[in-house]
């Protein structure tokens, strides 16, 4: 919340606050003091291919140049990307982004399940799509997946820089534990046993009798004999295994930041929004106030929820003071953050757990104008889902469908609409509304490539 206030003030001042913030990549209190070395140097996303001079020129809080991809082949699926720095709330652009193609292989030394003779035939015909885009792999081959991510830093860009470099490795490591189950249809998914509810009528049971727990002496049915207990058997769907892996990856990333802040200067914290395309499904994991939406045939499909003190008021109602200190309740880092004017640590009341939503690409035939939008709150603070969808549906049909730059140009258009134009009264957008003074980062990911996974 305070970040948004600073953004609005910096916006109105037209950039004259540039450089006034004390919370930069090299800043941060507690164990993240400035005497410690940086874990990674500050920079812009590697896929932008910027030189150091270009990075420095991009940090112009008055001109606020919009950065776009120089070469579309640097990102998979002809993904579009654009970003712009804030209007002066911090010296650096505290947003970070990364995108990679990950290869997930079985961990060395893991036990290999033996498939039956029909597994190769079944692998590409699973009813829930788990076998999509799989070759008849040898043991040495893994499963490839695409990974997009956005991180929005606060109180410095340190945590966002670290997460942009390392979270994908935690994702890969967690997926390694389940890759054999995912790629081999002959390996049955794990079974979870849940106890039968007490109110289930005896004559209507459809349960498996897993065990009869008899801990005392006495004949069956006697008062001293515990009653027979029944358990349900629940097969865990493959997508639930992936969701669990992503949740664990976020937790491990947060723990790594906590461990390494005693050795490195990792300032502040960050929100995290990632997308993993695995076996024909999109997994969108969000912790913080960035947002993802799908625009399909003009329809808006929300793929994330924001986690702020307002949206999680019930969980944080006894911590009203938190709302005056931090604007998000989920994310990574913030291990040194304290309630204003006190020694009360806030981290125990924050969560690194993401919400994960799943979108099955195989269920739809996507057109060239169907896209997934990922953006930090710099976009969503001033543009609604409907305004973003309207902009996309107006822009893309006017582009050459074969132009590989069309999605980057669409991302640039969204950033331009949110940033606006610098006037006497600050940055202004349509209807003379106040534009975004925050860092803005936007991906436009075409879903038509999902058709090729079917």
C-alpha cells in the first residue's frame, strides 16, 4: 500500500523524486546490510539482451523509455514482452523477469518403475492429457517444460533479482521427484487414504476396508473391542502432484533467501508470478499482487488472485499494523521486515505459498489472438481486466498474423496505455486519469502454440 502511495506521488512529481529512495538493490537492513556482497548484480532480464550502457539509459525516470525484445526468438512461442521503469519511487526498476525452457530429468539414484508392455502405446492417449507432447522416452531423457516468471520487488530489488535467477531451479528440482509418474502412464499415481466420515450410513458404504483396528481384548462386537474403521482410497491426479511441486518450490526459494541473507546482501522481498507449461497444461502460480488473465475469443478468464491485506483481511484482521508496513501478504523474502516503529517481525504472518490455477490447453482450439497476459501491479493499478482485454482485441487483429513481433508490440501497447504521457500534472492516461508511476512489466503469451501440444 505504501509502495502505491509512493508511486502516485512520484508520478505526480513527474520524476523529480528520482534517486531519493533509500531502499535500493544495495540497501536493506538487518542481515542484509550493505557491507555484504550482492548475491547477483542488478540488471534487466537477460532475454532483453541489453548492454550495461543500455541498462543505465533505461533508468530515466523522466523519459521512462519502454524496453521491448530486440529479437523475438529469445523467448519461446513468439512471446511478447515490454517493461518501463517507475517515475521515481526507487532508483532501480524493482521488477524482474525470466523465461526458460526447463528439462526435468529423474534424479540420479532414484528407483525406476518398470512399465508394462503396453505403456508405450498408452503414453500418448491418456484421457486427461497427461501424455501430451511426450516421445517414447528412454530412461535418460526428461520432460521439457516452458517457464515464464515475473517478480515485483519492494524495499529494494535484491530478493526479486535472486528469485529471477534461482526459482526455476527449485521448480526443476521439485518436479524431478514426480517426473517418472508424469511421463510414464504405467506408473500408477500415489494413493491417499482418508478415514470414513462418521455420518456415512453402514449400508451405503462404497469404501475399501483398509484395516480393522483392534487394540483391546475381547470378542468382535464386545464393548472392549474398538469398532471397525474404514478408509477411502483417493488417487492423486497428476496435476495435483505438479501443484504440490510448485508450492514446494516457492517454499524452498523463500528458505534459501532466508539462509543466504547472512552471507549476501539480499534486500527486501518480492511478489512472484510464474507460469509453467507442462504436458499440455498451463500451471499459473501466484504469490502477491501481480496478475494473470487469459483472453480467449474476447472472453476474460482470470488465472490468479491478488494477495494483499485487503483481500486477506480475515487472515490478518488481528494485525492491522501490518497494513501500514507492507502492501502484499504473500511473496518471497522480507525476512528483516518489522512493524513500523517496533521490533515486531512481520515475516511469521506472511506466506510464501502461491495459489496455483490450471488451464488445459488441449480442451480448446486457440486462435492467433488468444493470449495469456502476465503483468505486475504497475499495469493493473490503472487498467482493469476489461480495459486490457479491449486493448488486446483491438490491437492484435490489426497486426499481420505472421509477424513474429506482433505480441511484443501488443505488450508495448499495454505498457504505453498504463504509463501514459508526461504532462504538467504528471503522467496521464485516457480520460485524463493518473497514469502508473510504478514499474510495469508485461508478457503477452500466444496460446495458439498450445494447439501444437495436442
